[in-house]
C-alpha cells in the first residue's frame, strides 16, 4: 500500500522544511514538493502539522518478570500504546537470571516479543560472569545483532553486577564493538539504607527515595565511567535522575571521554513530593528506581539535555498495577519498581521542551529518536526522514491538546504518573513501516506486526575508544617519566 503524507513540514534532526512524503513497501520512497501517488493510495493531509521520525524508546521492560511478579504491559499492549503516542520502535531488555544462559534468555524474550505491534530490539543484561557468558556475548553480537549490554549496579541479591562483572563485561564489550550500559545506583548502599530504614520502622513508600539518595546514583555513575575510561570503552548511562550524576557525566565528557546518557520523561517533570502522598497506593504507584527527585534535579536534567550531556529520552516503561504494588504493603522494598510512560513521552517532551523554548523541533527529534538510532546502530533506517529509511513517522499537531489520564490511555496499567496533565502537541497519525496505525484517536495496531531489529556492532566508535585510551596511557607514562 502506498501512503502519501501531503502538505506537512518535515522535521528531522537538522532542519525543518515543507515537503510531501511518499511511502511504499514499508519505506520512504520520495520526499519533495507536490508529490503524486498512484490511484488507491492512502492520503494524509498534514497541513499545519509536522512530519517527524517515529519515536524510539531505548529503555522499556515489556512483560518483565521482576520482583516476584510480571510487568503488566506485554509486548503487544505496550508497543500499541507507544504507537498511540507516536513511538514506533523500542529497545527492550533481556535480563537473564544469574547462572542462566544469555542465549536461552534471549530466545525467551524473542518469543514473547513476537506479538509486538511495533519494531523492537534488545539490550542483553550481564548479571553474572564466567567464560560461557563471555562466549555468549560474542554469539549475541555476531549472530543476533545485539550490540549493547546492560549492567544493573543495584538490585543486590538479584541481578546486581559487581565490579568484577563490570570490568570483565566492559572489556569484552570493547573486544566485540558493543556498547556497555549501566543502571547506576550503588546496590550495596541501597541495601544497607533499606535495612536501616526498615529497622527504624519506616516501611512505606516515603522511605523509597530515602534509600536511594542522589549520592548513591552519582557514586555508581562515576565508578562505571571510571572503569570505562581505564578500559577505553564508551559507556551509556540509563535513566540519569540526579544532578550529582549529571555533573559526573559532564566532567567525564569535558575530559574527552565518550559517555552517552539517557533521561526519562518522568524524571524531567515529576518531583519527589509524590512519595509523601497520604494515599499509600498513589505513593506506591510512583515507586521506581532511581526515584523521582526534588525540583532542583529536574532543572539540572533539562539543562543537561540542552547542553548535550544527556542524549536520549526514554521511559523505562515497566508497568505494575495496584494489586502488584500491594505486594509491598508492609515493606517498601517489596513494592515492584517501575512506572509507565511509553504513550506519553513524546507529548511530555514536546509540551515541556519545545513549548517552553528549551528545545527546538529538530532538537526534539534528536532526543526522541535520532540520537538513540545513532547510539544504538539503527540509523539511518530509524530516526530519520530520508529516502530509503523505514516509513516510521509521526504526524504531529503542535496546536492540539490532550489531557493525560489512566481512564483514556492504552497502556495496560491502572495508573498514570502524568494524570491530569494537559499537554499541547499531539500525534494525530502514526505510521509504522508504511502503515497507518494511529489515526486521530483510532488505534489500528496489529498484533505481531513488529519486527526484530538487529543492531550491528560499531567498529568505528570502538576503534576511536581504543585510540583514546592508548593516547591516555602514553600521556600517563610520559608524565610519570617526567
Ligand atoms: O524501577 C525501575 N526502573 N524498574 C525497572 C528496572 C530498572 O531498574 O530499570
Ligand atoms: Zn534501571
Ligand atoms: Zn529499566
């Protein structure tokens, strides 16, 4: 089916310009003035609207088995909700249990994801270490197109990666040309603070942020970056929430280290007062890690995004309904960690970013799709409005408004952390692989229409990383020799 998007303003990472966009066979086949389409084609009138790359959410957890339960949005419902908000690709996480084969876990996640309505790729977590893990990382990179590995520095006694795992896995990533990524929180400190708070009788959600203060995040972010620096490997820090961690990132980047970082839509606009809600269920619904922070951190995160120290925006979409959150009724450490967001990320970033003048429309495109596509090797197939790119597009009405609510969202969760927020800037149409899947409020997501996205390793980045490291070693030796 041919699709013509007519009369809109195309926005890509570099510029905005008036053009029609013609799609056929799942790809963009022409961009230009007054394009015509064969009879029978679908036509979208995009007059007064922007035509942008579909969003890429590089951090989701669909149907994740976690903390004794399973995330309630599955690969179909979660990706369908993403399409309703203009997000056309996700990168989710395979999280093997300690001692589980990485390949076995990867195959399990591939099976679950077959029902996805949008395209998807995977990062694979390294939760333990031995020779077989090292070997399977190679197989994942070389045969399955997995080019990023995740390390949880928190979640002690579950999936936490200690320094031995980090060093081995970062070094192996460098050999393979894969990108190590980290959830940066010092899990030992979190564990101790949790025990101390419980011992003092603090059992409710208000204790959650107290157990994970900004210093805990900054320490881990800094440690991960220093390990990466010594090994000469680039590193990507997920869900940066604290000014302290951001400062460490800015320092490392200022010293020439190749560090990439991500911020969540939620961390940009929600503050920690949510944990003081006297309604237990409402407070627990916000329990995620790292936690929501005080206002000063949000201001710093926006500045980090504007300054280019934060590159991608994500959601960490990981839904747990009220009955699941209730597992931690008497002990906040047992509340499943995670919040939703995939449906609302694009509107949140537009409303609070573009409408406030913090971001230009092209900068919006960079932080919602292009940068993720480039960092995770999906570009220019994704993250671009270009001939030959996948026809994953969003037609965006910058005047339209909507009020976010759990009563109208498509995510399979009974709570929305952005409840009641009216946002200006709305996806009127979403196109996934050339098909109209969201048309003025009509969700036409198709179960199983999404395709797996192999992401080749990038030799060039890593060659540069190695050279940078060699240069630093030579400089250090020269300094020592006087
Ligand atoms: O609270 C969160 N973020 N849950 C999902 C797992 C993770 O840490 O990313
Ligand atoms: Zn995390
Ligand atoms: Zn996560």
